[in-house]
């Protein structure tokens, strides 16, 4: 390493005497049982995100021990420390509301403690983005280690998995196609092991993205949480973290504009979650890079969906692992990638691909025989979403991708819950369900409420999909013709707030349009009648900080004061 401060001499507590600070620090750390030799070695921090509320992180204690072993075998001193842990189903009002808090907590712990490098252990949806945001904001060498996906369950002889089948079973129950007893039986198989959702939800998407962008060792995205290979991967991450400390390779050298282009390309190829766009925008924003939605959409026009994995296909993440992991996907799209990007193992993406094993498999399709042509996601513009909106076209009903219908409006999550199953609700199968007040500020936290349920009376009549649109998000495990992230949101004066019941709305995904078919003069009168809008700001606490500083979806829903001045865009235009 260079002459920069390292180990116990790094990030000293301020006493006005650096030598005393080192002496005092060593005295206290020896209370943990360390010898003088141990505390003179490179210090590798390991984030401990275990929580009794986080089943996705149930295996974190095992991963910490394996990572520690790797650090010590490489001559470093591993030190685990706790940070916030967030689980999608156990966070009120939504995990997205707390993502930035976890990012701040992680960043400040990296900044405060004497770390020469850090292993970031995450898994559940918002934890990996939060950790990569933190890493992007600080100059300590970092390596991402995910908990890994669950294995698939089995219900009455058929494989099932969270949370695509969670939604399928719940929809069937609402439609009275299955009874409560079968619902309970299915629920016992949907999450059969430790780990993250085993479909291409947000957790799997962000694991693949972390590997594609170069912050994870090759092969780490798809290894099941319960596999011995997951522990071996953790050991290798520990060993590599020591080398990173010696080399001084910081995240900004890995997460370059070209690396983000690779990540966005992979997002399309895997049929990834719409949440991945928001998270990548936030991570890039921490490096002064603005999201170019049109450039992202252009990538999708060239990159088809290749992974046959739920909810777009039929397989699970364990099958992708057996098929060679993300490298199998990368090999099919290598002509679209920046292969000279540096990765966390010290080699380029191209060098890693050259070293990956090649064998016959059926989970990843050839480039010329995709699951879905034209990319997983599409960016929409129009008078309803002047700042952009997203649709996961690969998981939509093809017959609804061009559709015009009558608006049925819900003003909030509470309004949706109160009226969606009302037998007297004026709604038909060709209507457009509109949910507003569910964006970053409106909810708050931009919950995964965009998967608006089919009204029960229509579900019972056999309706499986409808056009639904909102300023909310949707789980990557979900499916349907659903327009999300409409920007700006209704709560800050976006045109979504002007929609009235009975208005005509036109969706045209091939043309990338989402339009409210109401003349501008009428909309102007509605704006005047609407007056000032905006959430009520509480007097104190994190919620006040959140509501005062959170940005819109196209800027990653990060806090404005955490982003440096813009210095470029991602993905960058192709040469």
C-alpha cells in the first residue's frame, strides 16, 4: 500500500494527539482479545445485516464466518460491525422509505471506522442498493457479497417460489379459484429456505447488476443461499478484500459510466425488476452521474430478454446457477458490453468472461432466440408522465400494450383498499385503473403498490390482467400490464393528479407513449381548481428529513443533499 494511513491509524478519534489516539484505540481493541500482531494487519470490515425480521439474511452469520476465514487466510484482520437491516415485508410503511437511511448508516460507519476495505453483505431488495450507494459515496475499497436466493418450493407436485407465486396464489384466492386451506398450504412452500426470492425479483436483479457492474466476484449472483458454494464464495470475497486493501482499488474505479451501461444492458437481458432502474439511478447519482432514460430505453431496443426465469419465464435462480450463472448471460450479449471495464477481482469483464466455463444449458436462450424481443422494460413519455414512466413489457399481456380505456381513479392507498372490492365499483375489464398519491413523497416511500389488484368482481369473472398505472413501484416478482414510476408524482403537482373518473387514457408501448386524452384548457382549469399540492411535513424525525429532501424516481429517490454535482450521464451513448 502507499503511505496513506491504514489499519488502526486510519480515521482516528480526535483527541488533539494522534499518537495518543492510536495508543488508546489499541488498548480498547485488545479488550476484544487481539494481539499486537493482529491489530497491525490490514483491517477488513464486514457488515453484519442479520436481523430476526429478515429471512433473506438468515444465513448472514454463516457468511460472516466464511468471509472472516478468507480474510485471515490472506493475512488480514476481519472485523464485523452491525448496520441497519431492511426486509421488504417487515418495513413500515415500505422498505424503500428506509433505503436511504440504511445507505447513510452504512456510509457513516465506513467513514468513521478504521477500515482498509469492506465486505458488504446484503440480499433483500433495498439492502444491496443501499450498500452500493454507500460505497459509491466513500473511497474505501469495497466488495459486494449477497446472501443468495432461496431454493424453490413444491406445492402439490409443482415447483413454486416467492414471490411471483405468492401473487399468483393470492390472485387465485381472490378469484375464489382456491380455498383458504390451499392458500395456507401454498404459503408454507413459497419460502422454503433462507435467502432472497428465487425468481427475478428486485433482490435477484440487484445481485446480477452488482456482478455485472463489477462490484461482486464472478459467479456470485445466483449461488443459492443454502449451497456450500455460497460459503466458498464468501471465503473468496474475504481473501479478495485483503488484496483490495493492498491495491487501494476504490469503487469509483469500478463503477464507471461504461460499467453502468453494462449493468443496464444486463437489466434488460435478465428480464429484471423496474426497481433496478431506480436503484441504479441512485447509485450512479452518488458518483455524479445522471440517469438518461432515453439511452436506457435504447439499450432495450437492442437487447432482448434471454433468461427463462419467473416471472418472465419458468425457471428459478438455482437453475440459472446450474446453467453457469450470470456469465452465461454475459456471453450472449458480449457484443453489447464494455469488456474492458475493471471488476473487483482485478481483471476486466472480458478477461472474466474468457475464463468462465462454457457448456450446454437451457435456461439462458441464444441471443437470436430470446424469451422476449425488445428489452425487458420500456420508458414511456406523454402528457401523463412528462418526466418518464416505466413498464415491464416482458411481463405484460401483449394484447394490452396498445390500449385505450376509461380511467377508474383511486386517490390513495387507503382509497384503493376501501373501494377496489366494492361490488358497486363502476369498473369494466377494459378500463384503466389509476392509483395516485403513492409516489416518493405521496405515500411516503413509493411503496410496491403499483400491482393494483384486479377488482374482485372482475377476478371472479375470469379477468387476469388490466392496464394499471401509478406513481408507485412494483415488485420485480410481479407481472401484468402495469405502468409505474410516473414522474412527477401526483403529490408534487404531476399531471396524474388531474385525472378524473371517466377520462380516456391511451397506452402505446411500441410508440413509448402514455397520454391523458383531455385537452390542455380543461387540464389548466383542473390545475387552478386543485390549488397547491404537497405532503404535510411533520415537525421532527427521519420522516421530515425524507419528505423535505427525497427526489423523484428518475433521480433514484435519493436525498438531494447526498448527490454531488452532475458530471455526466449513464448509460453513456455507444460509440
